[in-house]
């Protein structure tokens, strides 16, 4: 349901991205910096009343809805604006039933020179909802008219806007792909993920996480093997399209049971028919404990991946952006990776961030990347509100918006980049 300040045009997104490579050891340069305070809220019901085990406190922790936890970004309709998508809320299915799933418009004012300030203005939002009862299982707001979707229903992590204005959204509880109108209304039933491995029947065999509704409805007896074949919170962290937006490429965050360890499936998906095609290939993590944070298009064959470790602050060791080419696979059968930027070693000659001439972006989850032009990319962290650790053990992590200049001009596909 559209907020009273929202017009559909306010979140009409252009999906035009790109990237160029800089080799290992070449530091990207921070050329713009803006911060959105951790304690930023939008109108809506009070939230944060549930714990990780689903128990309910006497009172909610927060007066309304936090505007935090950005897991995906695309261009906004207005000049210099962006559409950002928070994930499921407070980190799990069970502590997020009062967190509403939304897309927000934000407009950063970047600090680009010493003496200036950097800030982020939050604008309108689109509320995801299912008034036509497309979801085939019970949701939190099952018996309401609007059936607003919450973080206990889906863990949304990635999105693409199509030429007709609708959105395809990648999520992790299923994992599913969701098709949503430009006003937030779910258009069809969630699309489950076929297994597609050798010997599997894609009409019957599915990739399912422990939070998949069918798994929860058929929990094994104590001591029995789980029916899930994908780890929790390992679904479609990445979702990109080709430049023409006629194909979608969903990327899992974790390995499916039976696949080689540390390898992540990249599927192709036909948005016109709402069906999965094949496994395009596999992305291999630098370490099995790592995760991917985002996937975005460079050209028809080239795509950008954020890879990160599970640490933050001084303990963080790997936060990098790699490029892959869908036509190039190594001897191991996995995509060849080329390092583009080391987010723990960013040059900041103007000291824009106030942290010295070498800037570290050491947040545990970095889940947003977008190409602005042939030389510049945007990177944003998911701050896991009200999480701490990126800038200090007792400091709530803000959302930091970075514009980074790369060493080599980007080779953009047709229509890629901000127009």
C-alpha cells in the first residue's frame, strides 16, 4: 500500500548498472561519503517487540518502523535518488513479525570535499502486501484486508525493476522469487527454487531452507535429518538482470547440499514466464565461512559480486568486490573471479570520512553496490539495526553511503549506468 507521501513515479527505477576492473592491490578512492543515522524511523506501527525465539515482550522497543538494514539498491526516478530495500528486519523469522517489508526512496548529499557535510534524506516508501491472497501459506497479517507483508513472512534480499514497472524480489526463507507490482502488491504466488542438480526432477525436487513453509509444516522427528538442503539465511542474496532486463540471474548465498563446498549456484530465470531455466554456473567463495552480499550487472556477460567474511571492525579481514564473466570458467568449473575493490583498503586522500587517508569499510554485512558512471560505483552497508561493531563495540552501526572511483574506466553495456 502506498504511503500518503508516495507516488508510484517516486519509485520508478531505472535498472542500468555497470563496472570496470581494477587489479589486486589497486585501491579504489573514496570520492563521496554520506551517513544515515542508525536511529532513523518512518511512520508505521511500533516494532521490535519479539525475541529470537518468538516470545513477545510487554512493549515494543521502537516507536515505529526503522529505515535500516539495506540489502539492495537501484536508481530512483528523481535525480540523485536511489531506491533501497531493507531485508526482513531484526535478523530472523521469529523476531520480525512486526517489521513491515518496504522499498524506500533515499537521496544522499555526499561529502565530496573537506569542510562539507554528508547526509541522507529519506523520502517515500512502497509497502509490500498481498491483498489478493497469492501467498499459499499463512502470513502474519492473514486475516486483514491489506495483508501487509512482514519480516516473518519473507526475508527479502535483492530486487530488480522490470520495464513494466513491476519488481522481481529475491528472498531467503524459501528461497523464493516474488513478483510485485510497482505499488507493492504481490502479483503471483512465490516462485519456489528447483534443485536442477544432476538426477533431480525439477518439477518435484526443490531447494529449501529450514525456514521454508513446507519444511516448517513437516518438521522431522527429534534426531532425524532435516528435510532442508540449504542453510538458513543462504537464499537469493543476489539478483541481477541482463542490461535489457529480459533475463534474471538469482545467486544463492550458500551451497546446496550435494554441491562442492563453497560453491554458490547462479540460476537463470525468465521473468516473462516466471520460470527458472538452468544453472548458469557457480561462484566459489574465498573461504567456506564467507558469504556474498550482492550481485549486479556490468554487461551481458560481466557481473559484480560483493564477498565478505563474518567479522566486523578490526577483526574484519575480507570485504571485497569481484567481477565474474558468465562465459569464463576456471579448470575447477567455477567462474573466474577478478578483484575490483578491497573495501578494507580504500584510499581517502581528502579524509572525507574523517578516519585518515586509508578508509576501511569493516561492517559485517555489505550488501549494496551500484555503478553510477564509467568511473564510479556506489556501495552501502546493511547495518543490521540495532547492531554494533563496525565503528565500535558500543556504537550502533549507521548506514554509510560511499562513492568509489575505480582505477580503470568501466566498460559499460548498452544502457548501463545512470542516464
